[in-house]
């Protein structure tokens, strides 16, 4: 003994930060994590860029009908049907080849048949002309008009349905992969520390709640960072391929998804850690993690198979386990009022606080229990932890 007093253990908050730093450093220094993240981002980028290249990269985006070899293009310009009534009101339209139409019905029929890229018909608005298109207006035509014209889309359902499928599937897959991947990492780390008895050394230096909090915080930061990187790469891909118009549809829902994911992952991370603390061997984790995995997979299935059911999505928006996916999808579809994401976020945050509190109790009372699996009912019924 050197006569010096033992150093006071760190507070739970300080301990959580220390453990979180260890978790983050261990992951970012792992080649498997770096390589898998890079591959994931490349897959996201390729999933946006490749279809655009295969479709010809026209001005209407991947869902447009024009292209360099399309019959609605002549030389470097596009073919536009124009009704005689409005032809005299038009300024010079460089890059646009005007084709006379007998009347408005004739012009519309040519657009529907695909023989022209768009049609210019009379309109009562300030511009005096309306652009009629199959799916999306050509930028060179809109930009050439001195006053912004009204735009009529004859067939918006095809484009909306295609983007809807991509968005809903994307939100569900990102949530599923990130939650399952990082949740499994938390569970494996918890069980390995118990199996090797490293947890006994850790708990001699930091409190159990601090250890749990650090695991949740560290992996939440990593999961949120990866999700934000996926969103950034998706935006970059849309910009590079000239699909900026899609950003106006998915930009706000994507931002909300990142916010909801940050809170929702904390809830699931706490459940993964608490469930894993009930066993002492890796081979025993299956039964205790299965209920948590189902709670992760439910939102994915709800979005993929229930995106057409407004009632189902509305209810799922206020269930903590499915809100991180269901509410951003409803925002994209325009089915949620301005206050609904705020209310849903409050419900999700309250649910996360309750789950984290229960998980802390389970973790604290079972992480030092070795041997046979500890039953959840037994742990929650105990008044004090038993080692």
C-alpha cells in the first residue's frame, strides 16, 4: 500500500462517454466495418446512377420519355406540338422544333402517342399558354418561356408509383440493415464480455448503467453516421444524374427519417444489449434475440407490404417500433399533417425512455450472472442485483 486514496469511480455519464469512445474507436479501426460501409455506399450510388445511365439520362430523368435517339427529338432540339391560337404569343424557342396542331385535342393526342415531347395549348393564366406533357416537362422548353407557364401532366401515376416503391423500400431496407447490423454488434460484444469475464474487469472501473449507456451511445453514433452517409450519397447520385426533381419529393422525408432513426435506434440498441445480457455464451443468443429481431423486421414488412394501406401506415406512425419508417413514408406520400411527425417523435422518444430504463434494470441485474440463461421475468421481479 502506498497510502494514497483510491481514485473515485467515474460518474455514469462520464463512464458512458468513455465506453462510447471505446466502441467507436474499435469499429472505425476495424477493416471489416470500413470495407462493408464503403461497399454499402457504392451500392447505393450505383443503384441510382446505373438505372439513369441505362435509361439514357434525358431531361425528364429516369422516368421521362425523351432521349437523344427518341422520335420526339430532332437534332439537338425537341419536337413540340403547338396550337395555332398560341403560336403568335411565343417568343423565340431555341432548341425547340414547333409542329403545328389542328386544335388542343390533336396536340394532346400527339403527346399521348409519344410523337411529340410536349404540347403548347391555350391557358387562362398569366403566360397564356400551358405545357402538356406525358410525365415531366422538358427544362429547355420551360426555361425558354418568359413567363412561367402552367404545366399539365397527363400520366403522373407511373412516375409517382415508381418513385414511391423506391422510397418506401429504401427507408425500410436502411432501417432494417442498420438496426440488425449494429444491434447484433452490441449483442455480440455484450455476450463476449460475459463469456470471457472481461465484464467483471470493466464493472470494477465503471458502473453497469454507464457501461450499457456507452454501448448504446457509441453504436447509435455509428449507425446514425452510416445512415446520414447513405442519405448524402443518395442525394449526390440524384444530383449527378440530373434527377434533382426527385429531391423535392424525398428531401424532407429523408431528413425526418434520419431524425426518427436516431431516436428509434436507441430504443432497439437498448433491447439488444439487455437481451444479450441474459446469456453467457454466443451459441445461446438465438432465443433471446429473436423477439428483438422481429421488432426490427416488422417495420420493414409493414412498409413493403402495407404502403398502400393508409390506415395501417397511420397506426404504425405512432407505434415506437415502426414509427421511424412509417412516418417518413407518410410524409413522402403527403398523407401526414404538419404536426404529426412532431407528435410521433414525442411518442417514440417516450417509448425509448421507458425501454432504456427497463433495459438498464435488466442489464444491471443480469450482466454478472454466469452459467444458465437468466429469465426476463426473474430479473424484472428482483429487487436487487445478484452476482
